[in-house]
């Protein structure tokens, strides 16, 4: 059984960052209620959630779990404060998902960075949306314990943080490939700024032989031509997405390590990438403080 203090340490950065980002981005104040243990058999999907899975020494899922009404209230407030849009959307459509993703990614990104400094031996998959009961059911299949913490938002409602402890063997993370400093590394991202940042992070780790691609089409071509030792590739890109490029590369090369760069995304995309074989995911945004350490795990 994982010690209670470790569970608390896992949730606290997420709660702190979420409450802080709520106030900064949506001008909403919130406070935390008492933690309690949920019954797995009675656990019910409330209508909207963002899930972040971990692997390594701790196998678990962290949920930011909303009633639909609460998610809509937060999303509309985000739209007003960030985009100055005063019309209120009545459903969680693509625009609402984008607003909630911006908030969720900020909170989750900051929280995972905080946890990395604690050296707990865990790796995070990119967070993804849960919008239906079936996805939640599949997530609960191997869960043995749920710790829940309510968060009450003034004049809005409440949502929950759920820590789902998975009944699986710990420490089964894949061995990272051993990439020599002289070997070639391919960085794929449609943002020139991100490519420059990645190159700087890799240089700081002693890797100088870096080649770049701006989309999936270029990535497929450069993989065939340059034969890199490892690929770091964004998922959302024009012309050809990262998961489409992954599929084409895997058709001719099943061995090269490929690491996907992403933020909050759809579960089906993550699942598709895992099925095609990836070495892992790097959660954006990357900063000068966390970038080298996040990349080093795969090198």
C-alpha cells in the first residue's frame, strides 16, 4: 500500500496549481474540502474530466473531474477573461474544450514540473479529455483505490480531484534508449521557436548533431535520408500530424525510438500512438528549467 503522505504529495501540486490558475486566468476563488476515500464500485462519471496517467514507481491516474455545469461556468469565465467573449456557450463543444484545455494544461504542466523535482521515479503521459461514460469505465478497470478531494469555487459550484490507484506492478517503465552524444537526433515541430528551444536543451546535454523538420511530411523524408538515432516529434502539425508521420515511419522502421511532444489531447490519439510504438511522451510546455531533464530521460 502506498503511504498516505505520498498520495497527498501527488495531489497537492495539482490542487495548488489549479486553484492558482483559476484565480489568475478566470478570476475565480476556490478552497479545498476534506479528502475522502471513494468506493470504486460506486464511482460515477460526472460529465467532464481531464486525466493524467503515470508510469514507473507509481501507477495511477489523476483526474480533474467536473460536473458539466461547473466545467461550463469555468470555461465561459476563461473565454471572457482571455478572449473578451461575453456570450455563454451552453455545451462543451470544441471551443469550450480549447478554453478548458488551456487552463488544465497550465495547471497540470506546472504540477508535473514540481513533482519531477521530488524524484519519485514516475513518468506522466500527456493529459487527455474524458467526455463519456465508456472511457471512464475502461479507466476504472484496474483501479483498486480512489482518493477524492473536493474543490469548492465561490458562487460557481464544485469539482473533484480523484487519485486512482491502479492495481498493477510498479517499476515496469520501459528502459530508455542509450543515445551516444555523437549520434543524430531529429526534432520535429511546426514552431521554429520550439525547435530552437529543443536544440538548445539537447546541446546542454552534450548532443550537437541535431536535424530539424517542420511537419510530418518532412519528418518521414528526413528519417529515410538522415537515419537519426531518435526522434522527438510534435503531434499537432500542419500538412501531416505527428501520429500520421509515426504510422508511416513505423511501416519501414519498427526500432527507432520516437518520443511524442504534446499537451492536453484526445485519448484516442494517445492510444493510437502507444499502439504504434512510442518510447514515451514529453508534456509541453518545456522551459529552460525543466526541458533538459525531461529530454534526458529518453537519452
